[in-house]
C-alpha cells in the first residue's frame, strides 16, 4: 500500500496559484460551488461551469460572487486566453471518454499562454473507493482520465509542471450518511445503492477507520499541475 500524506484540495490549489488576489480562475465542473467559494474568499475572481442546472443553483447560493454558466467542458463559454487558470477537480472522469481530449484542449484555449491548468482526479483505490465499489465501480473511467492527461502531455498540447498524490479524508457519522452522500452525488444510483446496501455496509465497517464520533475513509487523489505552452496549445 502506498503511503500518501493527508491533504486538502483547496489548500493545495491555493498554494500552487498563490497569490490569488484578483486572479481569474475557472472551475470546470464546479458542482455545488464549494471550491469556488474557497477561492473567492481568498480573493480570486472565479467562474464555474457545469452541465447540471440543479448543481449550479446550489453553487449560486454557495459562491454568490462567482460567474456561473451551464455548459459542457467540451465547449467552454469563454474567449481565448480569458483567464489565468483553469481547474478540473474530480470532474474530468465525468466527461465522456471521447470528449476528454477536447475538454483539456478547451481549458488550454481559455487560459493565457504559459498559464496554469490543474487537474485533480481520484484514483481507483483507497477505502472510500472500495467501500462504494458495489454501487459504482469507476476503475475504467478513472484510468481513461489519466490516459487522456498523459496523451495531452505526450503530444505537447499541455506541459507538465509537477504531479503529486495525497489522501482526501471523507468523514461520516454513520454508514447511512456515506450511502446518502454517494446517492446525492448521482441520484441515478439510488436503486443500486438499495440493492447493494448490505455489501456496502460490510465493506464500510471493514475498511473505515473508527474515530470518536464517526468513521473516516481515504480517497487517494492525483494532481497534475500543467501549463498551456507559451506559444499556444
């Protein structure tokens, strides 16, 4: 088992992009806006795109200063070189495999030449992943996301600055809270979650770390810090 440090995605991104004051940052696949809110609080000028209207409605409450647009990552509603940085956080693997390369190219298009693109993806391992696996096994799609990043680097469309891995800690009071969290992220999994409830519970209690007041699961994350080539993507 690989030993990784525990870290927080917002903290890591803030450290890479510091100073954030007035930096124009786009979160591609922003979901409910938690990352946008954290970056805005640090002084960044933030925008988020997501194809899910309900998620964007929540993001408007979570990050009221953010510019929000309903759109797909394969066609971003921003002009060339409009922003200082683009982020994919736990979102690239949600894009259809055939569109991942286009989404990465779009991110390169909208950032200034030589500017930052950060891709953070969960790995298909760890106690969180293995606890949810009976409900949804994302082994293949997460591997496809890593392949898409590697291809963009190999072909020179993106330049690799650094990679790092860390464990994201997920805390739950009960196993029911864990299952509810999975379903909230993807309501289409509700029936599967009911069907596999016993298997999930068994895995959860076998794998989770018990701490006072609840349980902890670890989700390994891999971060790629990339840049758009100075001469263009």
